[in-house]
């Protein structure tokens, strides 16, 4: 590698185990939970989601366009952002056809919407259709998924639009769009930062040139806000290719900020995880991988190539904590610190790591007998018999044949403030998370129908028989 010297190892089992041991030791020494950057490769692996190229091609296949996908790829020199720009007009024209308009949500046609709203809505439909087929219990990657759900990272950061991470980690709070992340006041710990938007809010999806221009303007601010995480915490990149433009942009921003503090070309706290269906025993791979940035610059990160992620997730497993309890604690600390601030300045991160004795404090607060999840039942058979409805089945029971899980999730989020509980965010008489999959009880149908009809209810969380009653 010319300017850099790096250690090359034969790719045998012992070298892989040595690197995993190095990662495990690094986690233990840092006394911190890792930050996971999750790319489209993860959703492709577990949910069979299309990659970006495949998504754009599917969008071309769904409607009649003047020319096929390949024509625009040639004209735009494989620039998918420019190709997506073409789709904005095509989908705007398509959705304004009278027949299509009658079958589409009225909200799409609001005068204040930008033209690309139709393309983004179609993208959300494609992703939701793929996700409807996902069942972690029947997946060929069941073992990996079980190991994945056993980790409790400090934070997820993803460029994926889908809800795979929310599905597997229901206690983590989604934070959608770069603007929302910048505007957020509290710590982002135990969150899923969806920096390219989400199908839950399809208008937030980053897809065309205007979206990327806005995102690129915000990128340095996002990295600046998260710099403590990106520099001081173990950071794992998984599901990305080495030349992914999103990773290059993030690392370029990190390097600009880090230059003031270190001249080292290697970020020792960062790990790039690669996957291959088969790895030859004679294949040589570096301990450090240098990723190209802007111009002639590069940055080094620890490198690990695997054929299965099970061992990786087992290494990332740390002592279980009650995520809900820690989020509540951090919110309380944030409010105390903010209210005690002499200058009344906003505080970006008020984290329990900054307490005088964080190790002892965390050790006390994360004891399993200190925080109890009172809504959790121990008998899986009892759970399965009580919570019989999938999100889609719940949606159809509440909204009829037109209902879908996106609609019911949005409605649950909308009424959460009204009833004082977001029923899909934790285990309760209406909802439970079984092996990473949401299931609902018939009580949830009754509750949501009542709220759908505009009636006021009062929850009774102590009862599993009559968990709510009509307000007087």
C-alpha cells in the first residue's frame, strides 16, 4: 500500500479468532458499548431487500417510462442519484393519472408537497412489500438473528429506509432524518439514527439530488454532534461496501475533525466488517483496511472478513441492561443538568458516562434485580396464545381491508400522547415482542377501534382483563 505499512495475515480460523479477540478486548478496555453503522447489506441478507441499484431498477419496471433503466444508467454514467432524478417526473406524471389518483392516499396530492413525494411513497411501498415477507422465526439466519438481538449497542446509525432494526430492537428509539438528529436536544443513546429517512415517514427518504444536497450540508453537523461517539467509542461498520459513498462522507468528516487531535492515519476504534460466501484458506487479508476518501486521502480502520456474523454478534454481546430504564435515567439527568445550567445553554449530550463515578453507577443501575420489566410474561406459550395478531392483521381488524402495518404503526404513534403510552414500544397488555417480532392482543383491536372513533379512553395498566375504560 505504498505510504502505509500493514500486517497481512493468511485467512485461517486462527487469524479470524485473533481479530475477534482483539475486538472483544477493545470493547472490554473501553468500558463502552459499541456504535453500529448498519448498511443495506444487512437488510439484503436478512430481509431480501433490494440494494440501491435494484431498487431504482424496480421503480423503472413498475411504470411505463420513455426508455428502460439501462438507457438512463448509460446516459448518466452509472450515477444513481441522477437516474433517480429522472424518476421524480415519471412518478409525478403517473400518480396524477385519474385512475391512479383515485386509488392513492389523498395526502399525496396536497398542494404543499414537493414533486418527489410520489416517488418516495412508491419506494416505501416496495420496501414494505418486501418486509411483509420477513419472519425471523423461519429465516435461514435464525441463529445469527438470535445472536444479533442479544447485543445492546449504544447507538445504531443507518442509511437504510426499512424497519429491520426497529423490528429487532423495539426498545430503541428511531430518530428519523438528518434535520431531526441535529435538532434533537437529548443524548442519542439507545436510538436508531436513520440519517437517510424511513418508510415510516416516506417524505423523509433521501433519494434525489435535492435530498442529497441537503443531507451533505447537514453531514458535518451530524458528525460534529456525534464526534464523542465516533472517536471515543468502538465503531462497527457492517453491511457496507468499502467504496460506499455514505461511509466515505462520514469518515471524511471524522478525519477533518480528528486532524486537530491526531496525526495517525488509522482509526483504532473503528472496524470494517466484510462478508463473503466463501473465503479461501490461502487468501490474504490485511489487519487494517484503508478506505479512500476525497481526493488522494484515505483512512485506516480495523478489518475483518467473515462468512457468518454469529461469532461477531456473540463478541459484541455485553451484560444485558434495561434499555428503557437507562433511557429514562438519561432523560432525567439531561433535564437536571439543563435546568441547572447557569448559562441556560442547550446541552447536546447529557450522558451517564459523564458522571463522577460512571462505572460504579452503571454497575448498580444495571443489576437485573433493580429494574424489572413487569409487562413481560415468562411462558412463551402463554404469550403466543394471548398475542395472536401480526401488525398487518391488527391493521385490517382496525381499518378494514385497506389497512396495512405502516398505517397502524402511524396511528399508534399519533395516539401515544393522548393515552400516555406507545403500545408498540414495549411489552404491555396490547403488544409483546416475541423473538424480534411484534404481536398484538385482541385488546389492542378494541383499544384502537375506540380511539379511531374519536372516543376518549383511560388506560388501566394494572389490568390484563380490562386494560382500559371509557372516560367519563
